[in-house]
C-alpha cells in the first residue's frame, strides 16, 4: 500500500472490504501518514445492505447480484468524495474492475501485493 500511496495522485481513498478487515483498520492505519489525505469506509448501513451481501453473493456464485450491490457501494463512496477505491477483499475484484460502470480508480489490493513481491524478487534474486 505504501507504493500505491506514493505513486498515485490520490487524495481521498475508500476501502471496500469485509467487516473484519474494516474493523481491524488494516488499510486505514497503513494509509494514514502517507500522501493520502483521507481514508473513507462504508457506513454501517452500507456494510450491512451492500458490501457484506455483495461479498456473500460472490461466494455463492451470484455474480450479477454481487456486481450490482458492490457497484452501488462504490458509487456511494464516490459521491461522498472518494477519488479511488481499494478493493481489499479477494472477492470484490471478481465483479468490479475496468469494465465497471463507474468513473473512479479501482485498486485491487491483492494485485498490488503481487506486483510488489514480484518486483522485490526480481531485484533481490541471485
């Protein structure tokens, strides 16, 4: 996430993740003190009606319903001022991505981690 925070011109980022990840503050804590000015999370109502059911819909194979719910959550976060959304759950990028009908940068946290470690390995291999 440090790489994301320093390599992108992002002022306000929102985190879409499971309730446990949000409550633990994993992404919020990591992003505070970077160039990012504000870290937003879905409200309790948004978590209960959109995000958690959307993640559950992916897990149950109902991808169209999952996309609808998670896209609505993303639109709400964008309307509240997010300039980028971190998809901090492996299920979310299965239904949201470049093809999604939303004008905001969607960042796949798993992809960021993978890219970081591939670069690290290439730099440090002997």
